[in-house]
C-alpha cells in the first residue's frame, strides 16, 4: 500500500514498491545520468513500475536510485490531468545522444504519442543530468535547461539519498 505525504494542496509525494529505491550494487557502466520521469495518461504509477523493471532488464542501463513519486498540477497546457513525476539515477554505457534515442524509443514502447507541446502523455523521459557533461544543440541540452524551475524535478531530486 502506498504511503502519501501531502506537501500542500497541489503536491503529494507517494512512496511505492520501488519508488524510492536504492541499489546495493554498482555496475561497470562508465556513465551516470539522472532521468526525469513523468506522465498523466492512464495508470501512470503502474507504468512507472513497469518502466523500472524494463530498464533493469536492459544490459546497457542499471537503475541505482529512484525518488518517491510526486503528484503535481500540469504546467504549460493546464487543461489536463495532474502529472506524476519521479527521477531515476542510472548508470549506463550509452553516450548522451544514444541515451536520448534510447529514451525516445522507450517512450514509444510505453505508448507515447506526440501531438503538441505539453500535451497529456503516457510517459515522458528527460535527461536532466549526464555526468558532468554540458552541451546544448537543437537535439539535446544537458543539463536540462529548465530543471531548476520545475517542482516536478526539484522536489523528487531533493528526496534522493546523498
């Protein structure tokens, strides 16, 4: 049964089976990334669990930590259901643009359809940080340029173990 902590009238943190999670094992993967996870269509928390186990089965990725799940209002296009958000810390053998392509494929596999900016979605995966890498072009910006402006990122990040 999930535990809930109400932060205010719009924000609630949920603790579930693997949210939060901390691995006791490190992999031999050379890179570490922080991935933002979100969604607001269908059974999002269940989808997050499926995502966790899907990633754990992939030899290119090792999930080493997850945050609790934050329920928060949508921003941008606000006439939609509340979002659920979390962050994952992963170790990976994939370089930044390869990781982005991988995450976009995972989104599609989990039913993501892109219709318009800030549209409702089954799953949204964003690279927030990738080691100490800093880069921005038309395809990828790391660190994510707006991470520090979004409660949907800042609050889950603050819940990670140091």
